[in-house]
C-alpha cells in the first residue's frame, strides 16, 4: 500500500464520529452493498458468519417507529410523551441498519467471539460509510434486548441485536476529533525479573 493510500485510510478512521441528526441523501443500494461487503470481511473464527443486517428504509421507518413504541410499552414505559418520542426515532436518519449476531453453536468458537466479530463488522460498516461520504450513529438501549422486539423481527430469543445504526448525511459539520494520548491506554508487557 502506498504512503498516500495508507494516509487516506488512517484519515478516514480518525475522522469517524457519531452524528445524531442525519438527513438525505442516504446511501443508495450500491453504496450500501460496498459497506456490507466491507462489514462481512470482519474477523470470523471458523467462518461461521454470525453477523446479519436488517435494513429499515424510506416509508418503512413509520411502521418501525410504531414497533419501537410497542417495544418500550412492553418494557414498562407508561409515559405517553416518551412513547411518542420513541415512535419518531427512526426519522433521525433516512436509513436504519440493525446489526444482529445469530449465534452458532461451535465447540471452538464461544459466543463472545461471535459477538466481537459482529462488533468488528459494524466498525467496518461505519468506516465504509464514512469513506463514501456518509455519517452514522450506532445506538442501542433496552429495546435491543427485548424478546418482544426480537420476535417481531423474526429473530430467535438468543440472537443478539448489537445495535441500530442510523445512516445518512450529517445535518451540520462537527469539530474534528482531538488527538488521543495513546500512552494513557497502551502498556507494554515485560517478563518479571528482567
């Protein structure tokens, strides 16, 4: 890889930030496919392919918002204003992508590895969207753990919804991320007695 390409890769990684309010334009089907292809190259022990995606776009966001409202009500939310607010969450972006880990029983691949594989797939997806000029927000919350929600999506109870990724174009520019002092987070192991 040339120095120029390497610099572009690292710039893309450093520029990625979560953006809460996203507008049209949204990625088209070809742009989404590029991002899904990137996502599905994530490390995956024994190539079990536990990561799956569910796309909610366009007019389907209204029905999805109603489903989210039902989910929070099922979880015990009684305040009507909060339920109404949740109903409008899907309109924070033109496209929502649910990232799901469909666990596969394997003697050498524990569930936590499969969860991490989905996390790596999500990061690849976010970086691909960023490289294509789009912005994202990865959200979770109590709804992703709801059995009622999983059943409504046609998932199994033990499947893991790793989050809902909101995708679109940033409503406004935000300040670049500051440089991180990596020495605060990195240490080097040495054998004792050296």
